[in-house]
C-alpha cells in the first residue's frame, strides 16, 4: 500500500493526474498510525514496559537522515535556481520543516492574503511528515497513560481492559478530529487541509486497526482477498472521484481512509494473499520499501527542474529519472545502512542512560530556539528588502494624492503593448516591472480598502463642486483596479466611492462567503438611497446566476444610476507565473509563460449576460489588452500581469500592470457617462 500511496502522489504532482492523486497522503496516514501503534503494543506485550528512548531513537534513525539530506540539497538548489526572494522563502520553509512545524507554517502563509500568491514551495510536501511526527510526540504517552491507569485491574482482565481503554481513547480522538475536520473543511479549506487536528483522525483509524489486531486475526481466509480488492477499488475510485474542489479532508478523505483500512485488515495477522498481485509483485515491494525516500525527493525535483525546463516530454522524463535515481542511491547507500548501523546505540553506563533524556531534551530545545531565531532574522531582512524595492516608484497611498495620467504614455509598456504594432511582450534589455522577486507583493494600496473588514466605504478623487459621482462595487478584482481608477480621478473631476472587499459581490442572494454580507446590505441601501452617476461592477466571475445579479442591480438602476460592468480579467495558472522564474527564460520567450485562452475564460462566466440584461448598462471588455488570439501572457510590455499564483481562482493583477489599464478604463467610463448622463446627481 505504501507503493500505491507514493506513486499516486508522484503522478498527481508530476502530471496533475489523477485528480485525486493527493489522497496517497491519506493512505500514508492510515498506514503510519497502524504500524506505529502496533509497534508500541508489541513492545509493551513482550517487554512489559514502553521505552520512549528506544522508540524515539528508532524514529530518528528512520526519519531524520534522509529528511535532512533532502532539505539541505533542496535549499542549495533553490539558491542556485530560484530568485533571491523565493530562495529565502525556501530556506524559511526548510527551517520550519526541521522542527516538524511545516503544516502550521503552510497553513499560516496560505491563510495570509499577501502570502497566498507564493509560488509552490519545494518543501511543501513536508507538511504531512510534520503531522506524523506531531502524532508520534503524543500518542506513545497516551498509550503509557492507559497502561498505567489499568495497572490495578486484576491480571486476567488486564489485557482486555487495556484494549477497550485504548479503543475508547482513540475512538474519542477520531470522532472529535473528524467532526472538527467537517466544520473546518466547510469554513476554511486551507486551514483544514494542513491542520494537525483535522488530520489526526486518519492516523487514528490506523491506530484502531492495530488495537483491534486480535479480532482481525479471526477474519476467515477466504474473505481476505475480497476485503483487499474492495479496499483497493475504494482507493482507486477516490483517485478519480476526489478533486481539489471537494470538501477535504472531511468528508471526502473518509473514502481512501476506510478503503485503506479494509486492505490493512485483510492481511493483518496472516500472510498477504497471493492473489493480491498489485501489492505482492517485486516492483511494488521495492516502491514500498523506498516510499519514504521517493516521497521526499520527488517534489523538490519537480519544482527545481521547472526552474530550468518547461513542462513537456523532456521535463517529465528527467523528473522521473532524477526522482528514481536519487531515491535508489539515497535508500541503498545512505538511509538503509544508517538505519541498520549502531548510530545512536552506543554502549553507555547507567549514569549516562539516566542523563541522556535530559541531554537530548536540552539539545532539542537549543536547536529549536536557533531555528526560530533564524526564521525571524531571515524574514525581517527579506521583508525590509522587498518593501524597499516596492517603494521605488510606488504612488502615494493617500487616495487624493494621485495625479492624472502622464501625457506621454509608453505604448510598449504594459497593457498598451498588446494593441500597439511592433511592441514585444518583453524587451530583454529592460528589467521587468515589478521584478520577479516582488511581483507577488505588488499591491501599492490595492488592499487598503476592504469594507468586509472595516466599516464604511472608501472615498477617493475630486471633492470640489460639479464632481461626477462614481461608485466601484466588487470583490478583490475590484480592489485590483483601484490604482488604475485613482489615477484618472482628479483630471476628470470624478469622485470615487469604493464599496470593495473580500467576497463583496453585488448579488442577491449574496455570493458564497459570509465575510461581506453585512457590508453588502449597507452598500445596496446606500446605492438606492443616494444614486450615483455611474456604478462600476468588477468581480471574479465564477458563474453566479444572472438573476442573482439582476435582483441586486435592478433597484439601483431604477433609482437612477447607470452601470459599467467590467468583464472579468482572464484567469491565470500556477505554471504560467512560476514559469517567470525559470533561469532559462531570456529574450522574448516570456510568450511561453501564459495561459491558453480557452482556459483563461471559463464557459460559465455570466457577467456579460447580466450587463446586457440591465437597462442602461454598458459592458467594458478589456480582453484585447490581456490576450492575443491564442493565449494570455503573464508578461505584457515588460510588465508582469498577475501577482497571484492560485490556478484561476483569484488571478489578481499587479498594481503596476493595473495602472497601465487606466487609459482604457477612463475611455470606458467616459463612454458610459456620455451614453445617458448629462448632469451629475
């Protein structure tokens, strides 16, 4: 089963197929809980006590050598192949991995709005190892407590009492963890994915199998192959039924978890059935033995190699060869010999054995402290450097201080380059703006206004007599175009009120996501009570029903406001932007770093249809500034278009590129105003 687990994860990471290949990690969790609990119970049964020292010595010899080797090589590769900022991020990720806190770290940076645009970390797969090690820190002590609590029970009933007590403890843990996973998967999927508390139930299922070992041994032999193949079928089904869009890890992880439990139960206490060829052939045994090592190597190989080569047959071939080659060499000449050696098992006196736990504890505390200090120093220095670079050329963040667009606009910089003959996507003699080190943080005040988090709208622009009143309503895609809008306000005597923020889509019923529901209710009330000359709608278009838009827009239109609806900007992909950091990228080859136009515009978009259905509404389609006939590049006129790396989910514009859309947006506003408005309200 370890072979099945690691190969499905490898295939998913390399080919993005099968869609549910990431459930191989859930298979690992069940197996880990089963093996570790079984080991502890057997030791207690044969030696009459549990040796924490022996347990953790075995774990160190099994886990640490290869983990540290891969971390070291990966960080070195990152500094050779990645940009400076991404290499520093990788080092920080590695430091968290070294103290088994990767999952908490990635949960934090994934939930942080500014960090959500990070390229994929070559250390990210260590999150699952961190959860396992956290489980190992706690579970042996719980078992010891149960054994101690049942010590007074008379000898005949002692074994059964301990089994029931262990089962009760683990059942409680599993039930509580699964319930929490159900809740968190619905309200915060990112936190649910990485959280220890939403994952421990999977290890707990494996632990319960080990506790129930005597019962499993009584399974009739003729039923074992049936159970095994049912379990394998369940795992196979989960590979294709589960995708990143479903609620995970609960309830959907229950399918691979319970399926794996069936396979484990089928051969517990008995030889693996010969008919179970997928698990008994020589290749499966080799991949099972080396599964941990292959899991460690495959993801750094994929992410580091992508810094050199684009995806294609050569990329896939080299990735497979390197992953398997490094796995074989590491396992046979480094990991396995160390595990079988006398390392950490010296002959010592009784006094040394008594003081060793204190020495190890103090050493661990010192090491952890050094790691924390290193993280703080690196992140502080990195943040200061990035802030300094972003400050160069950044506009004054105060909303009323933005000047009018310059009279002379470079027609080959940013969006105009797409419609100006003779302009290249990239001039290799001119630096990219923003740089590849800073584009993920190029916001320049985009996020300063967020009615979902603060009370009241934000006001910008001209505040003198005769101002035309404009409202901007929308989610983070509306926030993204704020720099473009603000640069047009003073010269045109426009006053802008921004009702923008997380999930703030003007629809009825409101869009999923409850962060903006109260603010939207106030927004609708304001728009009806105090009509604007123009209401600009800009939001992520993921297919809300047209009638939902109309139910919210129509009362505003009837109150006297006209509408300018922006077609959503094209979606990007992680590959399209990660490609920008490839060291082999030079000349005008940034054309490779784009998203096919069919992928950039999902078929379920409904904003254009909604704009046509509202009387007096105008649709502003800026697609020509983003895309050519085939694809939507990630670099246009030496400006990096997107700062977001989540596949098509957010696709936020960099502030630098957004500003180059200002003339086109200004023209759209003028046309919308001229089509029906003569006097300001």
